[in-house]
C-alpha cells in the first residue's frame, strides 16, 4: 500500500487521479527490471513526455543540478536550447553510455528521422553498486529499447523496479517512486507529476516525523550517501526559464524528506512541459507560445515540492528487502514501525 | 524563550554554545532597529566575518541564489573572485543603495584604505513594505555605520530587530534569527553559524510538525509571499567552490520550514569562511591554503541545513506582534498553540 | 570622424542608418558629462528601451557576465524573471549606489507607480579613478535624473561623454561608443544596437590590424587593466534565454578588439528586446509571445559581435586627450598613425 | 608548414618549444584516424594530463560552455568537484557513448582501480557528418583505447587526424590544431597549451586579416555552422574557479578567428592544471595547495586567448582537402592565397 492509503498526507494540494507522473496527459513510463543470479540487481526506467516523435516535436525542458556528483548526459544542450529531444532514461551509473547509445539508435531508427545526424540523449543515473554488480555493466541497449517500447500511460510501478531495482535510500531499500499534484482551477488547474529514483542519505523524515532519528538510522551515525534523480512533468505552459525554476523546487522537496545532498550525491531534476512543442523544422520563423506568467508560478512551485517529497516516500514504502552483489542485503523500510511513529505523531 | 529552551530539536547535530552565528570565532553582529511614529518599522543588521580590515584581509566567500527576485548587491564579484571584501549588511529593499553607499564610506575611511578606488559592498534585503513605510526610505548611512560600529561577538538579538524589524514570515511576524552547529571532532569539529532575515511564505512546519496547516494559515489559503536572506559563516577551511555548495544547503534548510521560494522571493545565501584570509596585496604570488577536501563536506552540509531551519524558527519565536504602516498589524506566532501542537506530535 | 567615415569596415553586415544603439526604434540615450576643476572627470549614461513606463511595461532582458570584477546591480532579478524594469544607467564604480537610488526615485515618482514598493534598478559601471577623483563621489542623484530626462532618440554622442568621460581603453582615452547592425530582410531584417563604456586593456586590434603592437602599447608591456560595460538592444523578438546568448556574443566582439578580460575587469553585457513588453500587472495569466526560433539566432549573433567591435573602436576614435585627477594625462588614440597602419594593411 | 613557419604571428607572447599542448610537461596526446572506403572519415583524439592513474590522482579542472549545442559528457561532476578523473577524449557526435564506455573500461581495468564503481568520463565531440557516415557509428571502443594507449609527449599531429579527420571549419577542411604560450619568468613562467577540434563557421580572420571576406567564403553568404572543442592545459597552479576563468579566454581566442558561436555550435573548453593532484583517497583531510592568486591570472588569460587563436589557424593550415560521405568534398584552406593576403596586409 502507498503512504496515502494509510492516511499519510504530504502538504496541502490534491493529487492527480493516479498520484503519478502519468497524471500529466500523454506522459508514458516504461521500466525494465533486471534481476539475475546472485548479483545483478539493476534496470532501466524511461519517461516519454508525449506520444509523438520527440526529436521532431521537441518538448520545452530544463535541468537543475542540486549536487553534481553524477553522470547525467545531455545537460548543456537542454540548457542552451531549452528543449528535450529524446525520452528521458534512468539507469545505473556505469550503464549511462549504453543507454545513451540506445537512445541514439531509437532516434535514428524512427521513420521521420532518416537525415538526423545529431541528437542529444538525456540519461540520468544513480549508483546501485552496493546491491548490483555494477562493474559488470549488465544493461544492454536491448533493455533500454524495451523500456522505451513498453512505456505506457496509467499507473506506474514503484519500488524495486526499473532504474530503482538496486538502489538504497536512507539506509533502506530505495527505488522508483512517483506522485502528482493537481492545482485547483483557481490556481490554473495544472498537473505536476514527479518520478524519482531514490538512492541517497540524510535523516529520514516522513510527513515531518523524524523517522530516521527514531529508528536510529541516519547519516554520520551510519555511512549513508548517494544520489537522487528527479523528473518533473507538467502540462502548464512553461518555457525553459520557468521550468528550471520549477525543477529547483523538486530539490526542495528532497530536502523535506531529510536528504542532505551529500558530497557524493548526484541530484538532478529534469523538468519538462507537455503544453506545447517546438518543431525541429518549420517554415515559421517564430515559436508562437502562450506562456504562464512568472506571477502564476508559485502554486506550481508548491506542487513540485509536495509531489517530490511524496514520490520519494512512495519509493520507500514500495521497495522490498533485497539481497544482491557480494551478499549485501538491504532491508525495506519497516513500514509498521513507521506507521506507529506517524500515529504517535498524530500524522495518521 | 528560544525553541530549544522548550525542548524542540532540529536535526541531530549539537549547537554551538550560543546557538548563534557568533559561535564562529571572531564573527560579530551589529543591529540598528528603527521604529518611529506609526509607520517606520525597519532597520539594519551587519555581519562582520573578522575583526580586521576586511578589504585588506578578504574572506573566502560565495553566494547561492535560491530565487533571485531580490536586490542583493555584490554578487558577481564575489562569484568571480571568491572573496568578500566588506561586511555583509542586511536592510530593506529600497534602502540597499543607502547601505551600499555607507559600506563604501566605511571602507574608504579605514586608515589602510587610503588608496582604495574600488570596493564591492555586499548588501542584502527583504521587503518590509507591509509594516514599514518603505517608500519613505528612512534608513540613513548613519544607521548603517552605527550597525557596523556596534557589531560585537556574543549573543545575537532575534525577532523584531535590525533588518528584521518589519518583516513577515508564514503570515506571522518574522525577523532576525540565528543558530549554529558544532561538528563532533570526528567530523572535523568545525562550527557552522547561520543568521537569517525571515520574510517569506509557504506552509509552516516546525521540527516537522505541520503548524501552518493546523493553524489554518498557509500560502494560497492566504496571500503569503516574500524573501529570506541567509548568511552562513564557518571556521572550516573552504574555498569559494565548497562555500557555494554549503550555501546551497542553507536553502535546503529553508525548505524544511515549509518555505516554497515563491515567485516573488529573493532567497540568497552568502557563505563565508573565517579559516583563512586572502590579502588584498602581497608579494607572495600564491595563496597557500589548506582546504577541506570535498569528501569531508557532507557533515558541514548537514550542519548548514539544520542551523538554517532552526534559525528561521528562532526568528518566529522571538518576533513580537507589530502594528505599522497604514495600520497594518501582524501577529506573532502563537507560541502556546505551537507548543501544544508540538507536544501532541511528541516533538517536545 | 567615426572610423566608418574613413572607410574602415568591421565585419560584413550593414549598419543601421545612425550606426548607433538608437537605430533600434524607440531606444533613447541620455548623457550627463561632469568635468569640474582639475580632478572631476566623470558622468552618467542612461539607456531607455522604450518611451513608456518601464516598470509597468517591462522589457525582456538578460545579463551575461564576461568577467565579474565589477559592481553591476540588478543582476539576479533580471536573470530570475527575464525582465528589465528600469532604464539602464552607467556611471563610475563608486557612484553605483547614487545612481541606483536615483533610479528608485525615478520609478517611485512616476504617476502609475504610486503603489510600487520594490524595484530592481540596473546600474553598471567602470572605474574612472585614474582621471577622476572617484573617491569624491561627485555624481549626484540629480545628475542621474537629468540623464534620464534628456534621453532621446537620434545620434548618440561618443567619446569623453557621460559615463565615458574619464575612462581609459588600451592605454588611450576611452569613452562611450555605439554601433548597430541591420540584418537583411532574408535574415529577419532586425536591428541590433550596441552601446559601450570602454575602460579596458589588452592588445588593441582595429579591424584586425595589430595597432597596439605597432604602437608599442599593450598589456604587460604597460600596465593596462579595466572593464567594459556593453548594452545590446534589439527589436528581434527574443526571450531572456536567447537574449543571454546574444549578450555573450557582445563579449566575443570585445575579444576581437584585443580585449583580454583581465582579472580586474568588470565585463558585463545587458541585452534587451524591444519587440514586446511584459506588463507588470494584467488579468491575462499568460504572456502570449511570438519568439524568434533558436534556428534563426545566428545572424543576430554575428550582428552583436560586429556592432560591439565597432562600438568599442568608435569610442576610441571619438575620445579626446584628457588631463584629470592628480595631473594624470591620457592621450587620445593617435588617429592619423592608426589610419596609416590601416592603409598599409589594406584595410582602408 | 605551420603558420608560424611562414612568419605569421598571433599575439605577443612567445610559444613553448613545440608550440603544442604537449609543451605542458607530462601532457600526452594520442590520436586514431579512421578513414575507410568512401564514407568513413572520423577518429579519436585523447589528451592525458599526466602519466599516472588519473582516477587516483585527479587533476584540477573546469569546463566553460561557450555555446551548448553539443554532447559533451562529464560536465556536472567536473563543475561540482573541480576535478578531472579520466583522460579527455574527443570524437564525433554520435560516438560519444562509445568513447564514454571505453573510458569506463579504461578506468576499471587499471590495477589500482579494482574497487571503482563510479567514474566520470569526459568526452567531447564535434559533428563530422558532412564528410563522415556518422550515422554508421564507426568508432569502436578499441579505437578509443588505442588512442589512449599510444598517447605520447612530443609534437602533435594536426589537420585531418584523430577527432579532426572529418571536420569542416569556415567552409574549409578543419581538423586538430594545437599551440602554446610560455609566459616570461617575470609573469610566472607558466606554460599554457591548447588543442582544438575545429568544425565551425563565421568569417575567417587570420592574424587579423579578413581572409573569409577576401575569399568570399563566410557565414550567411554560405551555410557554415558547427562546433569547436577546446582543451587547455597549464602547469600554473590554478583551482577550478580560476581554471574556469582561463577556459573562458579560450572562447575569446575563438572569437578572434572570426568564429561566431552560431546557434548550432557546441563550443566547450576544458581547462586542466597539471601543477598538483587531488588524490582520490587519502588520510589527510585537507588539500594543501599553493594556488596562483587572482591578481596573477591576466597573463595566463592572454596566453590562452593567443594559443587558442593560433591552434585554430594551425588546424586549417594542416588540414588537407578531403572527399567523403555521399561524395561530399571539402577543400583545404588555399594556403598560397592566404599567404598572399597576409603579405599584402603586412602580416608576414
């Protein structure tokens, strides 16, 4: 069960109907989970902003770097041009090149892209090398293409799945999590959806309750470190500048869970709008766009903060104990104990 | 009484002895509070990193911009050169030029600075225009020089004082707050001190307890907006790059109080190290420095997050109800109700 | 006479009719030159992007920092919000606060701005402290307001005027310079206008001819240092992201004159579009804008490079020898020798 | 013959003995040129800052982005941590993942790196898709490893070699170029070496002479576009902040050749110091470093500008006419005509 089903609330804004990134219309997620033998615990998660040819119909996008100890590809072109031209793929640290190459394959192979000679894949990662034989680089291009192909709308699987298969978060089993917010009509009615790959440390706090302290498991008491990839989608009509501001708020959501963005952390937020598209080629010299004014951004900021906080906690509730490489074992969050703590705090 | 005296705890690290920015050796704070008649509610807070001539003995420094809707001066030179060469002054939005000019006066007037023809004052602000007749620009250079002159080590006054005289935070009276953390020797033993000028909105959370929701006072239910200036001092030997990383963590501390960095927010963090100085002139072509390694930054990151969270809440506990310009009235945080909520949540 | 009247050509694109920043329709420039007694050699240059109330009708804008050893105010808000809400004022380093305060006066005083409690003045500077008694801070608010009031369209005075009164460039007398480019209709037909305040060093190159070397006057042979403020206006419909890219190209134009952006240099470019305005308040939640596509930016980039190069050289041709503070004397560029060199090089 | 052998001079500072990036002691370059059949015209260029294990002994580094339409990997970690932990590899756009993967192989395979689970490869590129069948992705990991293995000190081959095999610059055949500057002892005596992969457009200017205009070949007269990768090595003891400033000056050198950093350009500068190393692991909590002061940076800035300008022109002089994919043909720079033009301009 997801935290919200236990009555836990994160913030004050209502969720979308699935409480998932896929509440943003047209957004699809595909995941491939790779668990083989004693030591392979990894995978791929792909997020597609729309159902068309993303290279030909680019999506407005921006990337915020919380802490840059990571291997995200595609940063500079997104920043320079303000657009995303491939799906977003998440995987493990040492498989970024494979996933990048697969996105090139994917792009070149699309019928309308026969003349494409340059493409900017966006691939993020966290390091699952504690549970996964990461040096073995077991992700293949086929795995990535499969994740892209099976991407779909609707509910998103959370926990030990896709790029979250082998991750560790606050000393517990981390993974993929997702959440969304739907603004009231008076604030624009937009949806903000977030998907996270959780693999980081700090002092876990759930809906404000200091769970990490109570359970005696937190950074510098134990050695906790690592990264968090965050993907934010919205149907609000934002340009790259305001998407970057939105992305920064996801990082604030991470802070609310007790994350500290430690030195070794690769904390990146990729924010994308589905409200309009920028054609790769057109005879119109202009992009004619209707952009939400700066003045109307604040509700979206709050939505991104809340949805990111919830997505991270969702990943922890969904993830299950796992044994992997070198016999390393990571326990799932002890949900019953956590629920007890939240009950005592009056949070459920 | 400060929150900690009620038993409220923020995070897991111990505070310095004063739980104030002045726990960092040599750091001095001076404040001038200006309350006159029915409509003047403003002031000046000055922070001096060391007792010497700051222009001649510059301090390593960096500035992180959370949300840049603000009028901070001095940003680009600090970023380019990695040093601070004046005290830091905080005041109200429309008095930044006056304070900047006063810092020039202050610098030019120092005996060793007789040939100085260029100086980079660092002045931050938030907008106290709800309680204060800000358009009247009642801050004078004399007020600023007075704040500098009376700067001292030791306890720092909080609440409706100095640059926090007229500010509003989470719909309650905001102000100046301060806090510190002292790392255990095993983590380096360094002190991180924070001082904040709180004037922002969101959904107030105190030590994780959703006070804003419980009291029915939060952004988009009411119109809350505004800014937060944060100053971080440390005796850890950091260069500008790692100071900027540290500064970013203060912004994460703000997130933990429920701040959302709304569109209209000017959220800036100025981080300064007192561990060494960069002489303005010297015959040595080199800065010979002993810098903390990246690997050892994470405890400092956690310290900055915790101290910022606590400093913000401290400002709210210390501030008192105030009536000002146009009869506007802002109530103090209802501390008794808050303590009740924290008791129910098991946080005290 | 301006360089172009001698037949010197900079690049390949045609100029606007005035070869000035005021070729961009609606742009006005006002300058106040302050020469008093033996040691006051300074001034103010104001650039207004349009004739309306700039606070109420903000202009899309961005700022690029070449080398940040300078005191520009207003950077972070322009970057965060993508708009300019005051005229741009240039002056000397230590008079930035005075000019900033004057821009606040100017803004608050406008009839429609009666409720304004926050405004982000943009003031740039270079250091005229060799010829001017800069420590005396002889610029008054009245000087700044006068520059704003007398701003007008039409030809722009160059050389020892306004903020360029006391500046030094490549060891010769610098000052204010301006130039423009008008793209052919096939490339969009847009105008790019540049105004510079030149006060920097390097190895002077005029239309590619190594004048500095030939005249034996260049950095590290002599002590040359300093800054360059660049203002770029265009009627091309650009948002802040593409304006920042355009601004960066002005810095490339500086490089073409032999500037090296030395350590002590404050090289800033403020780029503004006049093609549309962002209202301060409106009932429309959207900015409905028609923006030039990324693909069409390159001709504007070339225009900004060429116009900046020419504006800098124009400032040198226009400036006249000047004696100032402490009897310091700076000679004008020896135009006849320069013309000889250019003739020999086949450049005229 | 290289331009300097014809008597062409770029700037005023002396070169190192090889006039190559390898004038910086310990720096090695390895190149693999891949020309096969009618349509494969590509390659790999690797630059190694020192002869040790770069992962274990990281080099201080920074990256400046001129125009970010490119696929450089490794940016954010270099920026966050200020270090380079792999060799730098340059190749073609669509082979970046292959080269990245090869750098992972290379790093994991080194004896001391048996426990490495995270590594940040730095791979840059330009697009050789006009002469090369870039969609075929003909670079293999073996090619990259070979470039790394055969890296050596001494003279560096220029022109149609390595990553410059199939590039086009100012409408002529581009390629690899290199140059260096050695500061006089009075300015520190440091060496700055630059290596470029030239593939861009604009209005070619050689030692200030407007060659592009004279030959009737320039942007918007013809369709010229593209990118330039620049690598700057120095033995000056700089930290990441000053290396980034140095990197920016290489971009100024590009401007001096007539480059315009067009919309489609991926212009990146990677700057690395060889003066000290940051160990991956150590018991010392500090980096004890002796860093060149800001005040002493300007001569290095000039050196980087000059060396980059010369390296670009060197690439054009060395490159030879080439026919490649789809029968596309690109002519070499007509050196004799160019020399004539330079003679007429008095530049040789």
